[in-house]
C-alpha cells in the first residue's frame, strides 16, 4: 500500500473477543488513512466501535407480569443501576484494551476515537457505519460452526450483507501477524 491512503473513516467493531482485537490489529497494520490537507477541518480516523447490550435484554429487567396477581411493571431501580454500572465497566475494559492495542501502533489519539451504542450488535453496527458515512467496516469472525450460527446468527455475515460500506472480515485466531 502507498504511504497515504484515501480512507477518511474506518470503523472497527470490537466486542472483547480475541477475534475482534485481531481485526483491530489487522486494520491498524493494513489500512492507511488519508493525509490531512490544509483545507479540511476534520481529520481522518479509526473508530473503535462497541455495541453494549441493553440491560432489559441482558438481564431480564422487565420480567413481565408476576403470576397470581403481582405487579405487572416490576422494576428494581437499584438492580437496574447495578447492571448498568457493571455493563459500563465491561465496555470501559474492552475500550481500554483496544486503545492499548492502538498505542502499540503509534497512532495518535487524534486518529483513534471510540464510539459506544446500546442495542442489537448486527443492527447497530450497520446503522452506525451508515450514519457516520464510514469508508470501510472491519470486523472479526468467531467462525461459529453451523449449529451455533443457526441459533446465534453471525454478526459478520449480517454486516457483510447489510452494511452500506465495504466490509472486511478477519477470520480466525491466526489472521494477523502478531510479530509486529
């Protein structure tokens, strides 16, 4: 690749898995951002993107009606706050790890940003790359077998078919040269 690229915005989806961190390493090693010009105000950047599960889905905070006449809209505020705080700690840990990987590649903080949303990963990833006008999406693949894929779905496969930008899927644990 040439010294300067023509990419303005690269979105790398991370979920804490080794495969997503390998995808981040691959993107940092192989994709070049466009060089800043005097007439542009925004700088090209990598966006480390994470989708956090909503508390109601992850923990069943809205359990539905309680049998035998209990309240129908039961929600325990302290429990909800504790779950949200726990999820924030997980998200912060994932982003901290990803930013640590970025620092190994000598990228300045101006070129690397983080972005977090709450929702269903495959849908939110596709919405975000469209909203941000991403030039490319880089995502890791856990390479689920056919049975797991049938029940869990494949986020990378969904994004490959629905994202409004080119998608690069980094497969397997040996997809990146770890010597760098």
